[in-house]
C-alpha cells in the first residue's frame, strides 16, 4: 500500500513538473532554441524582453550598455574628466561652481538613492513614453498610454483638456530648468535633465530658497514637487546616448530621445507616443497652433531627423512599439 502511494506521488510530481515547464515555454518559447541565450542578459518576465537579442542581429546589442545607469546617485556622482568636460561644453558653461560641493548640496535635498535596479525574470514593467507631437491630436491614445506601469511625459506636456488623446496619468515628468513646471501630484517623479552644473544648483534652489531665477534665460524660482520623488538624469549616461546611439549627431540629444533611451534601460516593454511629424508632415506641439516651420524640429542643437530614424529602427527591430497617430 505504501509502495502504491509513493508511485502515485511520483507520478503527480512528474505531471506538475511537466505542466510548469509547458507554462514556462508558453511564456518564452525561445528557450527551446537556446536555453542559455538570456542568462547573462537578465531576462524579464515579459513574453519579449528588450535586451534579449538575436545572434544574427547585433545592431541593438552593440549599442545597449546596461553597465551605465541612466540616473544620478550618490554612488555614481563622480563624472570623470572626459564626461565633465563634454558636459560643460553642451551649453558653454565657462565658470561653473565646484561640482563636488554642488553634488553634496543636491543629495542633502533629494534622496539620491538607486532606483529600477530590479530587472530580472519576475519583472515585466511596461512604459509609455509620451512625446509632444501634434500627431497625438484625435489619436484617442489616452487609455493605451495610461495602461502602462510607467507614463513618462516631457517638458511642458499638458494633459488637462487632452486626456482622450494623451491620457491623464504621469509617473515621471522629464524637464530641465528652462522647461520646468509644477507637479501637483505628489506621487509623480520629477526627472531633471541637467545640461550644466548650474542646472543642479537651480534644482536645489527651486526646492528650497528660490534664489536662482536666471540661467541663460529667466526660469522658475520655485517648483512644486515632492522632494522624495526627484530624480536626476546622469550626465555620463547622456554622453553615452550622444556618442553611441546618436553617433555624435547634433550638439546633444533632445529630452525626448533621452527619455526613450531611459525607458529602454528601466522598462521591459516600451510604447512610444507623440514622436515625429503629424499626418501632413508638420512638426508642432499638440497644444499649440500648427505651424509648418515650427521650431519644434529645428532647434539648432538636436538632429531631429537622425533621432527619429533611430526611433523607427528600434520599432522595426521590435524593441519598441511606435504609435504614429494620425
């Protein structure tokens, strides 16, 4: 009787193992082709992982570098001479404050802790990166945008009155001092893209004393934001994006492209909305009048055409989903 029970138990265990393995294959059938292909690449829990590359196509893997983290922390705040000199060149900052002292003040105001280092088999994080193109108008993308785990918006990016097309949720709002806006939702992360040392000083000032009101143009003296949810884009990562992804086109990357590459590194699925021209080939913000010769594209510091070509190539290779509106 004991022998029969044990045999039944072994049979049940075998059936359980087979069912579990079948469910795993449904989640990632590529395992049958090469069961070791993703071990070194920290595969995610999604059906398709951004960093799971095919051997016959190295275009993405040659560019995607997980060793450089997109956000600035206490532990990676030493930029190095090459990055520091390149960074000062971006907006021709000629007499910057001592960077080490500025960093010390910065991380007394904001946490400066590591985030989004949890990539692995159990994580499947979806992200919507929402640009500001006029192609969002009448797109009805709002629900699709808001369905992602992270919703990343850029610069001014109003949602009120445009919810049907752009959604209403914002988990991360990317800005720089000259494009800064108040964040009314205390759960929204403010993500500063600093193009100079003064930008870090402005962030400290805007969250405390409000003594800085001018960079190369007038800026907000104070901003409404939850200090515990303030993040800073890493200048080292910005240089990597510029040199590796953009092949040094333009003077420096746009905040839109920086947001896209950020998403590639902290998300497992990336959906891109509001990038490129509208259906008639015009470049304009969705909340502004449609101007054919809008400065939205020709800024003088970004190579918008090259950036968009890389964006389309990412979509063609299945790394992102690009929603082009109407």
